[in-house]
């Protein structure tokens, strides 16, 4: 999101009025939930049920076809047994509506949806055991195989050629590297960009295409306790970064974000990879590019977090969550090098699979 006042800033009274007018619900409790550039509210109405009101930023709200596809994807996953939210129709029978409201910087239009509330806590708050990491990799692969079979008249909107968060578009970060302002990390980011251009781009023709969720991160995966004193995945959130990509991109994104929550980040790759390959074994080109693609996602996170903070300094704490941890992990991965990291990941994955 590149516009300074695009993020919505609905007051509690505006939320209550919107929920009543659009959905006929009287909210007995409204509480704010975290969001990168939208606005999310937990809604507990006196009529029963629990919901999340999602108010999209004014820039993304200009592309209703994309939001329609994202909403459809959530429904498809839920119909196939995966724990995704679904949108509820408003009193007009629509799954979303464009609302014109003044949040303090002039009247703007925001797409509004009411989503089912999924129980659980974010995976960031529980111990990332090898078994849970395995299940995370397996869930990510299962999700993408289902999304790839999805049918919708507007699927072309997922191409998103200039989308900064697509791992197909890493070179688009170059105009923002100046934000490091002499930080030693700048050298690492430039080196990763070079590795991407020379070792990933030439092999992309051998990657298998799919539709990516694109943001399978530690705040978008919910878990609940299971009967074995561990945890199971109970929710997949936030489809705002969906794009036409490649299976290997989703795996790299998943590994990267799980690394940010682990006391020994380097150990994350093996179990996630084992779970992924239980569903979808990698081909040779995908295997060879995994290391650089994980580094590339760290670079996207670090560069774009700095850019977002320059636009939204008031939201710096949330925007920099991943970035603060990512600095050290990116440096560690870069210093260890491709050969050593890949050896650990693939050997651990093979051992994990042998035990299954």
C-alpha cells in the first residue's frame, strides 16, 4: 500500500453502525484486531455468533474483482475441509459492499466484509515443535493444490504484474534499497538480489505454476491444542496477497515466517519441507532455488517494512514485527551459505519423512 492515508480508521461507533446497517446485527462487543494495512474488528453480536469485520484500505478497495476472487478462494478451501474464513452475505445478499466514510482525512471508499470468526491463537504464540512445523508445511502445500483447481471468471486479476510482495517480482525492491541508509544489511540485500537474478530467474521456467496464498505467516495461521499435548492448525487468515505464482514460492514464504518464531531458526526448514513434500515433492529446479527464495522473502519483508514505516510511523511497532527478527536470521543464513543450509534442510526432511 503506497498511499499515506489509505488505511481505514473507523471508530467503534462507525463500526457498530456499519454492522447494524449492513448485516442487521447489534454488536455487544467490538474489539480491534491487528492488521498490516487494513482494519479488522472482532464482533460479538447479541443475536449470537462471532465474526470479524474486515475493512479494506482504500487502495485495495479500488479492485473489487480481486477481492471477489480472494473471497471465493476462502470459500473453496473451506468446502474442501481446510479451516478458512468465509464471508457472510449482507442484508442485500452481497458478500461485500463499498462504503463511503470519512475516517478523519476526507471521505473515502472502503470495501467491507463480515467474515466467520475462527477460534485459536496465532502460531506465533505456541512452541514450534517439529511435528507442528511438519503440519504447517503439509497444510501450505494442500492449500495451494486446492487453489490451483479453483475456477472463477476473474482469475486473471491474480497475475498482479507489479505486486511488490510477489516472489516473482524481487527486482522491484531496488528503488527502495536506499531506505537502509548505509545499514550493513544493505550489502546482503543487494547480494541476494544478484543471486536471485543469476540463479532463480533462469530456472523459473522449470517451476510448477499455481495460485499462491502468498502470506502464510506466523500471524495468519491459527492453532488450537490437540489431544496429544501439541497443537493443530485451526485457521488460515488473510488472503490479501494472493497471486499467480509457483508452488516453491509458497514453501519459501512458509519457511521464512516460521523461522522468525523459532529459537533455532535454521532448524525450521527440514520439518516444513518434509510436510510439504508429503503432499508435493519438489523437482530439481525447485530444490536448487529454495535457499535463495527464502532469503528473497526476508529481503522483501525487511525492505517493505522500512518503506511502510516511512508512510505510517504510527503503526511502526506492528509493521516491524517480522523485520526486527529477520535482520539476524537473514545475516545468519547468508553467512552459513547455500550448501550448508540446504544440506541441513534436506537431510532433516529425509530423516523426518523416514520416521513417518
